[in-house]
C-alpha cells in the first residue's frame, strides 16, 4: 500500500455511493509529491466516520494528511480506496 502526503480538497458522504455500506465517504486529494492532483478516493469500510472527521479537520486547519491508499486508477475510474489517514502537524 503506497503512502502519500496530501492536501484534502473536498470530503463528504454520498447517498448514491456503492463502494461500502452506508455511509460512503469520498475524499478529493492532491498528492504533495506530485503523483496525482484533485483525485477522488473512497474511504474503506470501517473507517468512514473517523476519516470524515480527519478530512474535515484537515480542511478547517489547512493541514496535510498522510494517507495509505491504493494507487489511483487510470482516469480515476473506479475510485481507489483509502485504508489509513492521519492528520499531520505543519
């Protein structure tokens, strides 16, 4: 599982998502190392509520996150999963 230091651009639930049981949480991330920009991911099953909170905190505090995620798929379809996410101190 690759690790990325990212900026959280957007985060939130979707009522029509199918990747996990409800709630399905999506994050739009930009890798600060340059491997992807404004790319959508979904939060792996079991981490939805905590990672939603971390994503909101990152946006509110303008802080980066460290994510363990599957590498993005070509064309960002289907979205890749994030299995770990940590708020970083600036």
